[in-house]
C-alpha cells in the first residue's frame, strides 16, 4: 500500500473488516489494542503525501502474524511482505521508583526467585549468526468485531523463525500459521522493517541477549529505556508485556533468563496467581501485572514442577475499551510455547520439534 494506491479511499473499511475477522495467532508477544494501532498506522501511511515522513508507531512487538495481518488489504494478500517501522525508546523508570529499587518480598518475588534459580540450571547452546531460532506455539485470540464483545477463536498453530544476523537488517524473521481460520494458512511470510535495524529489544538475537546486564536492576533499566507505550497501558505494563514477548519468542542464555526473572519481580504491580491455564490446557503458576493506568492485564504461566515458561494470557481489564458493559476482566488471548530449537534455514523444523 502507498500514496499512489487507487484503493486508498477504501483502506479504512477494508482494514476494519479484516479486524472483525479471525486473528488467531498469538498474544505478543500485542493484541486487540495493537491491531487498532497497526490499522491507524497503515491508514496514515496510505494518506501520507509523497516525500512526507509517515508517523512513527508507538511500539513494535516481536513478530507475530496476528498483530499485523489484520491491517493488510485482502488485495495485497497474494504478495504480502509484513513491514514494520520503528520509533524512539521510552523513558527509564524514575529515580526511586519500585522498578529501580529492591524487590518486594511477596509471593510473586519468592516464586520468581525460584524460577530464576531454575533458569540458571538449564542448558542453552549459543546460536550462530547464520542460524534461526525456531518457536512453535498454540494460540487463541479474539476474532470478534472491532469494538464489540470478545469472541475467542479456535486454537491455531503458529511457527516463527527469528534471524540472528548482527545487522543492520530489514528482514528479522519468518512466520507461518496453520489451522481453522488461520491468516494465510501454510504460507511462509517474512517479517520486515521499513528501515534496517540492529539487535535490541525490537530484534532480540541470542548474541544481544547474552550481552545484557546480569544485574536485575541494570537489566530492568535497559528494558525501560527500550520500551515504548501504547495508548491504554502504563509504562510498567508495557515493560511487563515486553518481557512476556521475549519469553515466548527467543532462546535465552541461562544467566540472562535468570536476571530477567529477577527483574520481573521489580516491576511495580506484579502479583502471583496459584493456577493459570495456557492454550494447550496445561495448568501452571501465574505471574501477572495490573495497575489502574492500563486497560489490559498480562499473565505469564510457568510449570508448577519444572518452573519452565509455558505461555501467557491477556485480559481486557474491567472498563477496557472493548469490554464496555461488562464486569471484571475479559480474556482475549492465550498462547502456549510447544517447542523451541535452532535451525540453519527459515522454514526448516528441528526433528525433535516436528508435529
């Protein structure tokens, strides 16, 4: 789509129609609120005069088809290349805030300390620059009409291949979905940026993750500095959700994973849930975050025995933009990480991850 596209006049209605269709890929990650953000960005780009710089999106999550495809015209589906733009970073937590201070001693902190200790005992071989991190997930997402009641779709399979090149690069990965109502089922689709990017929170290669601070407070400062905020969420919720996107999309060095879990405990508003269920029906321990400044709430789910990351849930909070007239939180997405591996080519599936 571009400024010369003769279909620009109908871009809004087509995109809104797609928003009402199924978008059963994954949470990132980004979800119903993010669909609206992507939609508005695409419309802004379509109406941008030649030579004029388009608006910079507020946030870009890790590549998940459900976050971007609903904003793409059906007329372009046959030759689709998913393109992201990237913007500036958000601000670091204020001095003296809970994000930069000591973790509170509560159930969430104690649980996350246990998870961090377990993460240090795991094995993760370094991923080479010419390889891809493979992730397979199950997911259910809202397929209700935009602005209407939440309607969870069927469980779908999605696969992602994350590139590892040091950059700058424009193509950071590849995506494929399958299952009933899947978006472009079976097609391998590239995830690209409009301009080249280097490794970072927006392009988290294994090498970048390995060089992050092992000190939880220093690591959290990096995350706050590199996280931007969408309408309807607080900075703390944005950071917490971004951490969830990382957990569901990468292979992480054990020391980094351990520090990350300790950093989560330092995000204000983090609490513990004794039981949460992922998209595969697996019950686990939930770590959630919610504050009055956010219209959404995320839940990270961990195995009760091994403490390994299982998946996530996403809720509209009471009074959220798409849940008017309802009481209590409304689940609008859930996923489950089923396999991780390393391959030499995108589209290739590790033998132990087949299925």
